[in-house]
């Protein structure tokens, strides 16, 4: 997600600084090079040696005649993005007022002047986060183009966001954002059809692939709507659904102003009349299954010009057969392209797939996060140059 990105990691005097070492490791696991910058207060919580160990780079603890702030965040500076995590109320206020009395705030002023992207992950007690002056400072800095990773409000504290959220927003800030201005709708995971108040018919889909696509589209600048039977996520407008019909209705509504649809969900092919009461066990039972509407067909009928990415799952393991089935669906529904994969990858983090276009098919093998990136890049290519025209 951060391959080739240089991250200047600013650390300030919140107790959340104890998480800095693991955050630095995660940034590097995602491909980034990291250099630390610390305030005096932060040094009282986590030792610079720990940050040096985590980043494998010397840590800036003071601004000297070497003008470290310019080297890192100035014109043609080393950093592609300045990430301040954690950021105290004091630091956010100083950035808003251009007060440069710590290495971190001095780097922030330099980055703002040089148009180097900045991401701030606040961490403080909740009453401080609710202070009118702090909120005004956040609004001011946001208007200057700084991205904030919203904290988690728990136990009277505005706790620093998760590592995943910080990494995701850092990648978005540092990237080219080829999907900037686009609204991408993604369906994800399994649907379920109620047999009675206790039992359902469903499938083995975990939703990992759909969430990976949604994340990749967000990182590339898109506004994402995620339609699934799953948790709220901070990077998308989530439409919670359970059945195939609910997913169709929510997707149809979301596609009213969409630029693309990625139909990654494993939508149930059959539904059943639901019993109002629990069916007693211990006796033979026959269920009358009825087919559910095909989502991509229904959306195509109401959105004839919408680029749609389809998924086709097979169990044969025969690549030629997978491509043939994918092309049949592509032509029948006039899809942008189809992602064909084998059912054996359901629930796994790794995957193998074929990206099938009208005239070619590209193989992919690796993580679902990586495949999500490939799909998002292909969507950007399909939408370009019209993605920012509205």
C-alpha cells in the first residue's frame, strides 16, 4: 500500500506514543521508508532509540544548523508525506497558529509551505478534543488540506486511530489519487436468506476481497459506498444488508450517482419463504427454493452506462473454462471486466485470479489486498479521463 513512499513520522507527547514503534513497523511492512521526528515531551514517553530501532533511521530530536525540517519536508524534501501520530491538542493548536517551537511543529509549518501532504492522528482526553479552540484549530488546519484520521472515542478519551486506519489514510494522502472525485460502489461478502428466526441459507464468502477493493479505491481517492452484511468501516459509507433482495435494493439506490460498481459479493442464488417461528428439529424438512434476482443484470437494466466490474467464481480449476465463463458474463451484461477465481480462495488472505477483459486476460497471484489494488487501478483506467469531470 505504501511501496516506495517516504514517511516522516512526527511523534508528540501523548501517552499513545507508546504505540509508535508498532506503527513504524506497520508503515514499513506496507512498503514505506520511515524517519522519526520527536518532541521533547514525546521523548519522555518513548525513547528515541526505540524509534530509531523501529525505523532503522536516525531520529530528529532537535532542529540544528543542518535544517532537518527543510531536508525532510521542504521543497524537494525527503518526505512524500508528514504523518503526525499521535498528535496532542497542544501540537494541533500550534500548527494552526504557525508556532514552531518543536521539531514536529517546525516540520509541519515547512510541509504546509512546501505543499507536502500532512496526515494527523489526534490522541487526547475527550474533553480536550471537544474544546472549542481545539475544534477550531482542527477545522482551520483541515481547510489548509491537512488530512485527519479521526480518533476512537472510548472511555472518556479520544484514542488514537487504529494502525490500519492511519496507514490507509497516509497512503491516500501520499498517492496520486487517480479516482479523485469518483463514487465507487462495492458489494462484498455473503448474503443470507432466513429459513426461520434462527436458521439461514448462506455461503462461505468472508468479504475480504470486497473490503480489499473498497480500501484500494479509497486509497486512490474515491468516495466509497460499501454494501455488505458486515461491520462499519471508517473509509466507506456502509449500507448494511442481509438478504439478496436487500443488497439489490441498497446497491440500486447507491448507484443513482455512482461512477462505477464492483460486484464482489457472493450473493445467494436462492431464497426461501421464511417461517415466522422456529422450525422444530428432528423431522424431515423440504425447502422450496426460489431464484433471487441477478444483481448485475438488474443494475445494468437501470444504469445502462455504468461501468460494472463482475466477479465469477468457479470450482473446476480449469483456467480456460474460467475465462470462457467470465467472457460470457462480460458480454451478456456489458461489463467493464470480470475477475475470475476459484472457490478455494474463499476466506483466505491469499488469492489467485484472472482479470478478464474483452480481448485479454491477466493472471494475478498474491494477497487479496494486492488484487484489490489491481482492480482499483483498472477501474481508474476505465474511468479516465472522465473521473473528475463532475
